[in-house]
C-alpha cells in the first residue's frame, strides 16, 4: 500500500472506514453551521451575526 | 456513539470558546465597530455606486445594511445575539476540529489528543480561517468599501481550503511530496484577492476617511487577538475533550471487529 507507507498510518484502511461516517458527518455539520453564521445571504442572519462576521473577518456586506 | 460524542464535545468546546471570545471582543473589537458605524453611510452615493458595492440603498441611514430588514436593537439585544452567533460559530469550528483530532488519533493509533497538541490544531485552524484569508482580504470595518461580496467570499473559501489542504500535506505526508503543500497554500495568492482601486474608504470625505483609517489598524489588531484567543481555546479544549470523551469511544470501536 503505497499510500499507507507515505502517510505512516498505524491502522489499516478499514479503520478509516469505521470512523468515516461519524467524522465526516460531524465536520459537514460544522461547515454548515459556520456557513449559516458567516456566509448566509439572508439579511436577518447577516444582521443578527453582524459583529461576529466582522470580528471573524468573514467577508461582509 | 462516536458521532454523539463528537457533537457533545463540540457543543461544550464551542460554548466555552464562544463565550470567552465574546468577552474579549466586547472590550476591544466591538467599540471599534460601533465607532466605524457612526461614519458608515456617510459615503457619497455616486462614489459608492461607482465601486459596485452591493448595497445601492439606504446610504443616508447610520446603519446602512439592509435598513428595511429586521436588525437587532443596539444595546443588549445586539450583544446577546452577537454572543449567540459567536457560540454557534465556535460550535461549527469545534465540530470540524474535534472530528479532525479524532481522525488523527485514530489513524495514527496512539493517544495523541491532549490540550497541548490541541493548541497546535487550534493554531493551524486560526491560520486557515484568519491568518491566510486576512493576508489577502484585510479585516473590514463596517462602512468599508470592497469588491463584490460573492468574489470575496469565494476567495476567502479558496484561501481557507487551500490553507487546510496545504498544512495537511506539510504535516502528514513524508518525503519530498510534502513540499507541494507550500504551493497549495500559495495558490490563492497567485489567483489574487479581489480588490477595488481606491482603497476601503474611497467615496468618503477626506476628513472622515482619515478618521476611519485611524480605526482600521486597531481593528486589525483587535480581530487578530480575538480570533487567536478563540482558536487557541477551541484547539486546547478540543484536544482535551477528545482525550477525555472520544478516546473511550474509539477504543470500543477498535475492539469490535
């Protein structure tokens, strides 16, 4: 396994598959929340999170 | 089981980091935003229209964004909503961090997650979503004039994603291929961040533009500190939470074939 040699994985590929679903779902959920807070074009969402957007330097207005 | 643990950890980590950053920014960044909003909307309409700013209305309003839309009242309502938005944003970042640290520990098969290693993850996160995007798109005060929003959002996403991919290559790949990571990190800067000629305060009277310029540098420092505090807290807490609550779930997983 070329890839395992270069990445120095201690576990076989099956270990990655075992956690892939929960880990990817969690990361995707996180990305959706950040999008809603920082990038959503809905005006009410922008206004409510306005100062958060500016401080996190999400592009705003 | 694993998913539930990751989510619960992220909720805890995000709540703590979000409240912490709310306290920090309340005394440093928020007053600067409030000061800039006094000037916001005093730009000359002709100049603003010429810069393709995506709001072409309400420039006589002190708070020029979407004046017709609902917005929180200044004061308690706004502060509370900002704190809630900070907590939610931190939970979102926390989910990604906890998931990443969990994957790292599981794939390398050693108890790596800790508050200390979490700080390194937090620093990497800060670099991806603040450090690198800010090099191309400096922190904006309310009232700043800038390139169209969609362009800046797309570039921000590009900078953050290439930062994450580049750092991952540098950190996890052995051999000469890892140096491709530097090229990946540099890619958004080769593309170039969207900017308008004339700078962020074009269209304001010269006196007002000068006053806004004096706010810009302290605002850049304030956002740097606030986001650094947020990310170090997120990283340290995430590492600690993974070691404490996610590790047992990973051990269960390893035992069941």
